[in-house]
């Protein structure tokens, strides 16, 4: 996910992206756990 633009400056969508990720942290964490269990060799 990219929220940075040219010369590492914030894009116009930076705050929206950060807010979206923060609002869905629990779901993201759950999915990451599920996938890490699923793909372990």
C-alpha cells in the first residue's frame, strides 16, 4: 500500500489511506494470522 508520493511527500490520499488502515487494524491482523497459519511449510 502506498501513501507516499514524489520525493517521499504525502499524496492527497495519504490521510484517507492511513485512516482506512487504522480503522481496519483488527481485521487486517486476523487475516494475517489466518494466512500465516495456512502457508507455513
